[in-house]
């Protein structure tokens, strides 16, 4: 089993969750966060005078799921297809982290392993 954490632009969350569903991912959760990566922030206009200021942290959405090893590549391919900015991608499109999971335990009945996912 593998844990996949996907950090994307908030406006892409609908497409990303649809890609997860299509890949056969049966469960996930997501959280809206604010952070900073290589992008280094964005310039925003404030007030009537159009004064610009730089926000060092930008909004992102983190999607987390755990899938069987056999689904990992299918999930990654689907997410990359919809999360990347058309035309080759841009800085700020996000990151995906894949980590091994040694065990899963379903709280309601104590089932362990892949069946608990």
C-alpha cells in the first residue's frame, strides 16, 4: 500500500477527485491549506488604487489517499493529467508525494491491511 499526498491549486480539486474516482480510488480526503513552495508567492492588487503587494503564502489543497500498489501509477497518471496547467504546466501547479504504508487498521471492526482501506 502507498500513501499519496497531492498538493494542487484549489480550483483543480474537482478535476483531481474525478480522476481519483476514475482510477478506482475508493477513498480520500482533502484539506485547504496555505503555504509556500518554489513559486515564492504571488502579487495581488489591493484597494482602489491598484496597489500591488506580494503574498508569500498561497492557497493550495492537499488530497490524501492510500491505495494498493497496483493502483499507484494509474492514480498518478490521472492526477497529473488534470492538475497540470494546459500547455506544459507552470510553477505552482503542485506536488505529489508517495510514501509506503506499513499497516492500516479500520477502527470500527479492527480489520487490518489492504482490506481495511
